[in-house]
């Protein structure tokens, strides 16, 4: 199975993008507050689709309506 680079990001890339440190990422991912990382071969990656779903949940929580219209 070949995964395109545009569909995954490294934990470091995620942390840089959201300006958090790696320890905070792993702690919050373990608690379900951030998208989970997966192992791809010997590398740890975050699926962009998981990041997008996480962002959608953050927007819904931030709007205060839980996503309801």
C-alpha cells in the first residue's frame, strides 16, 4: 500500500503547524483530545483526514452549538 505524502503528516509537522510541543501532542492524543498517530513502516504519521475531522469537531465545540444549525 502506498500512502501519498499529502495524505499524512509527521507528528513534528502537526506540532509545528499548531505550535505545540511533542510531549503535549502525545499526552493529548492519548487522552483523545488530538488526532491519533499511526505507524507507517517505521515512521509515526497523522492522517490528514483525522486532522480535518479533529478540526471540524473543534469548530463545532467553539461555536457552542455542538454542530446543530
